[in-house]
């Protein structure tokens, strides 16, 4: 095995900590209180507009609604398959072209999401006028429908859908921001893991793993846990070699994972530092352990060992 001075790894570990801290600062900056509001939506235009209703007689009729009479209100279902349209269930509003034809007297039409009818006009048909569409935006009821009212006389109505509004994409973003907020809370709960006093842990021959310090993390969402360990190694024997590693079980660290500490010639104490990143599934709880073993006999001591775990959500 190759003996490496751990002192040379300090800069690497420091860089890793700074990088992860910046990641968490960035993640924590996207707070839920900056998320879209409950009324915000995303508009989805239809590649080809569709006809929801045409009250004219066959062969023009689309749907089952017939010519409107005086003070008549009809509830029109929008979501699902209706007329020539297929609108998803998560639609909360529609962009429409509404056309009035064959009006017998001057009147007005009102479109609204149901409940008490508002005292507003969406379209003003009159006798003898050519078919003229008007752009109308209407919010849908909880069941994906809206009401259409005619005030006076009789009139035919055509309703075409150009697009719909949905909260789905914004809800996904809001959920993601909530996940990041929760993940940041794990950072606060798990860092730092520091001993209050300065106990000394001894690593003796034979060279089997000794658990030095542990930290446990539960992931609110899928992500990664960066573990960082430090401590002071000391003894009175020159060139003593100890292997330490951050593991998810109390086992000897394999080559490529373990960090080797070697006592200095004529010296008694130097710093031990190590870092390792582990994947963690949503809801998974894992315990990470700093383990060490003596490779060439004798006794090595570790003063004030520390283990820190920093969780970051997957992108």
C-alpha cells in the first residue's frame, strides 16, 4: 500500500466543503415563499383550435346544446372529451372565440365559471349583424365547466377553444422548491457533528476496523450526502501507518477509499482529514462512520474526531 501524508489532503477537503456550501446556499435561496401564488397559471395553446359547441341545426351542430332562448343559462363541460375538443382534467381556464349568429333582438351573452352570474357582458349580438367572433377568457369551475347565459330573444352560439390554462407545471416547480427547502433543513440538523470534549480513541493491532465517530442522515428527497471527517493523530513511533475511511458500515475501507496517515519522523501529531460522497434515496436513512485501522502494529491515537454530513437534493 502507498502511504500518503494526510496533511496534503487538507486543501482538497477544504475545497470540497466550500463547494458543497455554495451549492446549499444556492439551493436555499430558492425559497418556497418566492414560489408562484395559488392563482398563477401557465397557458397552453392548442396546435389546432377545436369547436366545443355550435347550436345551429344540423349539419352545423356540434354538441347537444340547441339555440339559446330568453334568460337561458346552459352549463358547458370543457374538460374531457366534449364536442370536437379534448381538454385535460387539470385545465383551470380557457381561451375562447365566441360567435353569435341569428339573433332575434339585441341581447348580451355572459360566460363565467358558475355560481352567481356576474353583471358583465362577454358578447353583444344584434339582429342582422354578420357572424363576428369575440375573444373571451373564462375560468373553469372545480368540475371543469363554465356557464353561458343569453339575456333576450333567441340566438345561436359557436364556442371554439384556442388554448387552456393549467397550474400543473407551476405546481411541479412549487413541489420542487418545497423539496429544496426541506433538504436545507437537513443541512441545519446534521451539521456539525462535533464532540463536546476531547476523548482519545486508540487504534490497535491487529488491523481491524475501529468505529471512531458516526452521523445519521434521513433524506427527504433523492440526493447525495457529502461526509467530511477530521481529527488529530498522534503517537510516539516514527513512520506508523494508519488507514481511515468514511464508510456506510463498520468495515475496513478498501483501497481507493481509505486515507492513509503516517506519523512524521521525529514528530508526534498531525491532522487527519477525509471526505466521501454517498447517494441517498428519498426517505432513506443511513449512518456514516469514520473507521480506522492500524496497519503495522502498535497503538495510534485520534484526538477530537469529528464527522459532518451535508445533504444536497438531486438536480
